C-alpha cells in the first residue's frame, strides 16, 4: 500500500480508470497515458497488475469497491 501512496503514476491511473467512459477499455486508457507521456504501455500494464494485486481491480480490470473508494480519495487529493 505504501507503494501506491508514493507512486503518482499508480494514483493517476486509478483516477483515469474511475473517470473512463463506458465505451473505453483499459487499453484505451493506457494509450492516453502513453500519448500524454505519463508512462509507456508496458509500464501501464505493470501498474494495472499492481492495482489488481492491491484488490483495486477485479479480473476484468473493473474497479472493485475498495478501488472505487481509493479512487475517490485520490480524486479529492487532486481537487483544489
């Protein structure tokens, strides 16, 4: 969990997954992150795996209740 709290990339990805449209896939989100120079797609896939290991994502890469709760916390931190 400390890695999550100290890793801005993980937090931004979790927030992006919270904000994704119904028509977007996790690959779409990773492509946006790569195009924005946040991280590479390969790194993004590692981050997805980390979020899954933290039980923030289910097997289909949808937010779990815990992930939704944490994503909302992250959103509040980024709100001015």
